[in-house]
């Protein structure tokens, strides 16, 4: 079966430093895959290549039968707005906007009307149990609440793939587990695949499968598309 998303033989160098040398990973629709490895091993660079944020120097990234790394910037940006969702360690919410406006932002950028975007944002805030924070700004809510707002923003467009880079790294264990419970349940309900970067075993336990990156490579070749 063809993978929804697959990177094969990926290499990336930043200046004199190789970040990836031979990394491969495949993700099927609806699957949650955890990318693990020590700090500096290339986990985040692999995620960024798979998401089309960074172009690999070598290798291929294919999404839904298309070579993602060969698409023009505008096409990759459109994918990131509509078919990909992102959750980062510190949420990266827009501080000047309310939580509801943050969640509605990708919908508005995609052309949705204000009323429709607001309705869908409110629905997702309720699903992530932060509806009461809708009118507050990110700086006025707790870290756990802000991260759930970031998850709502990632899922509001109905993405086919969600990329999460250390999504609980800034949270205590209780809030981290709550965020992961809600995040993985919501992603599964929506049928989204999830690519999750973490160094924490308790977070990786939410995944269907783990792929380990060491020194920029996936030496066991786990997850390589056939």
C-alpha cells in the first residue's frame, strides 16, 4: 500500500554541519508515528523536510503521490495552510489575537468567511476543553490551555497530516498527558496522520510506531516505504 507521506534517503546540511545524512520514514493515513532520538540527532530537521518547510539536499519526500520537495514554494505553502497542521513546543500563537482568533486564523487565510471561521474555531475550542478562553489572549491563559489552543488551530482545517514538534516539552507531566490525550483522540477522530517529534517515552507511547534518528540517520531503516 502506498504511504500517505514518505521520505526516503533524506540528507540536509546547514553550513558545515550535517543535520540529516540518510533518514527515511513513511506514514500511512490515520497513523501516529513518533520520531525519537537524542538532542541534535536531526529529529526536527526530518520533520521540517517531511512538512515541506525545508528542502532536503538529497532524497525524496512524497505526499499523496506527489514529490513534495519538487513543488514550487506557493504550492507547498498551500499544502501547509490546508492539508497540514502544526503544533510546536511553545504553541507559537499570535499574542495580539484572542485564542478564538488564533484558531480561526488558518481558516481565514484559506478564504473562509469570518462567521464560518469563528463558528468552527469555537467548536474546536470546546472539543479541546478551552472554550472558556476564547476571548482571552494567549498571555492570559495557562501553558496547558495555550497548548490546547494550538492543537485546536492545527486541527481546525481538517488536515490530513499533523506535524507536532515536542508538543508537550514546555508543560508539566499532568498538563502534557492531558494535551496528548485530547490531541491524539481528536486526530484519530478526524482521520489525520500524525508525525510526532519527542524525546520523552511517555509521549511516544501515544504513537502506533516509533522511528529512532541517530546522527541524522534512521539506521534501522524503520518505516521506509517499500
